[in-house]
């Protein structure tokens, strides 16, 4: 697994978090990808999705972005996404 080290993307050094759990398909995927595409090298963000997101994870890998997903106690999923500083990711 690729290690993700967040840059200070929000005051306090925490990544920006997008809660997409209340949206209907395909909005969580589309919004997560729009936000991920806007990341600069080294930046990261967190997206919260309602379900385990295989299409999102595949799209992030295709874009060369690092990612780590974990299930939340409420049934949602937290996905940490990072654009690598140098070259494509090996996520």
C-alpha cells in the first residue's frame, strides 16, 4: 500500500473533507473526481461516500492518484486521495 502524507491543505494541516454521503448516484463519483482532478502535486483531500466506491478507486488509480479507503462505523466510506509530488502513483 502506498503511504499518504497529507500536506497542509486546510488550516491546522488537515486535508479538505467533502461529505458526499447524502447524494444520489452518480453525484458522489463525479464530485469526488472533480475535486481530485483539481489537486496540485502533494495535496490531498478526504471524501466521504455512502457506499464502497470501486469505480472511484479505479478512476483514481487510472489518474495516477494515491488513495486509501476505509469503512466507517455508520456504513459510509472515507477515502483519502493524494496527488503525488513526483510522477504517477503506485497505488
